[in-house]
C-alpha cells in the first residue's frame, strides 16, 4: 500500500476551549514573548559572567543571608537583576500554558511544548541556586547554559508551531522531492548542537568564569578552541551541501532564503569567534559571540522546522499513484511511492 507523509505540523486533535478564549494570532504573540524573554535572560546571564558578578550575591534566593536585595555595589546589582529576569520568563511561559488551553482552535501539541518549557524553567531556576552554592563550578555553569539553549530550542519550536495554522502554507515548486536535503538536515542540527557544546568547553576553560576566584576547567584552552573550530567548519560544510541540495531539488524559495540566513549568521559568528580569540577574548567580543551563538542556534532550529514543514506539505500535495506502473518507473519500488498519498 502506498504510504502517505502528512505535514509534520498538522494540528493535533482539536477540542473546544472553555471560558475565555485566545485567538491564534494572539497566542502567536504570546509565544514570541516566551522566545524574547529566553533570549533576554541568556544575555543578562552573560553580563553576570563577563562582569565577574557571578558571586555578587553569595546566597539564594536572598542576595545575602542578612538581606534579600543587594547593596549598592555594582556586581551584586547585576547578579540580582539577572535573578529578577526569571519572573518575566516564568510569566511568559505560564501565559503560553494557559493560552494553549484557551486558544481557538485548541492545539494539544502547543500545550505539550509549553508545559515542557515550563518544566525546564523550573529546573533552570533550581540549578541557578546550585551554581551559586557551588561557587560557579564550571560543570554546573556549562549545564546551566546548555539548559538555556534547550529552552531556546523549545521556544523556537513553540513559536514556529503556533503559526502553523495561522496562514495558508505556500505551495512551493510543483513536484519538489527533498530526497537529497532531507537526510542532511537532522545531522546539521546535531552539528549545531556540537558547536554549542564545544563552545561551552572553551568558555569553561577561558578567563571569564563569573568571578576572579572561580575554578576553571582543567582543559588546555588552545586545544579546546581548535576542537570547537573544527565542529564549526564541519557545520558550515554540511550547511553549504544542504543549500546546494536544495537548489538542485528546486526547493521553495522561502526555504532557500531561510537556509541562506543561517549561512550568513554563521559566517558572521565565525568571524567574531576568530576576532575574540586573536584579541585575547575581551568581554565585549565574548558578549557579541554569545549573541551570535543564540542566533546560529535559533536560525538553525527554525530552518529545520521550515524544511520539515515544507517537506510535509510537498508530500501531502503529491499526485496519487495509480495501480498501473508508468513506463518510466517501477511500481514495486518503495521509492516510487515515497510521500504519495494512498
């Protein structure tokens, strides 16, 4: 029997919401708020580390044992502001959870993703306390950042999926079959993950530990930087191959534009990376590199989602196969019916 590939972002079973309702457009704005607050808290966390304010507040949740708020010194204020940003992050995610239950039409998939992000935020807050209690132990700081990247991943997915039924999908070129590009997209995301992980190792061995007395990873920094650079170049090579495959497949123009944006952002990020390394990793360039890391990660995830969605639409729109094999194809071949509806 011929196999049908459905669009991966099709809505789940829909139920009628109770009480106050939220429009699909309003919910998309709520998910944008989730994404923005996740970016902001990563940036404030980076400011804490780069200004040496990681132990500006030596206790948690109080700033000090004898006071809840910080003194007038700059470092405690920077650390405490970063903690305060957790509240708008939590509010945005709670709104997303609530909105998913009251959205018209209701989408169970959106509720699941929002609840997973909420669980991640709670874990992140608790881990923040552990990081302070362990005085910025590098392994805990690395885990703290990686969870932030996982939350950013979830936020991008939530925002993307929230718009799946908001606009009519573009049809794209007729007969597009992503035979070459599809097997490469998941490895591309895996390589982006490797780039993020190796980057945290470089940071953990580098000079910006969040406090002048914080321990650093016992890793030879030039070696860690070379491993990180190798993963970046591998990621770029696979990305170029994916873009060339998309062009040869005559993929939809919006998908090609998204992939080109990923390439441009990645090249800019690589340039900043080399600049910071050659100049002794100054704090300003490190901050720019963290912004770039989020940009590369976020655009790569978005590109994967766009490819997945476009491939599903193309497969669902493929003409049905007939019982009579065509003169130019083998009807018994499993690839002959790839993506064709039954």
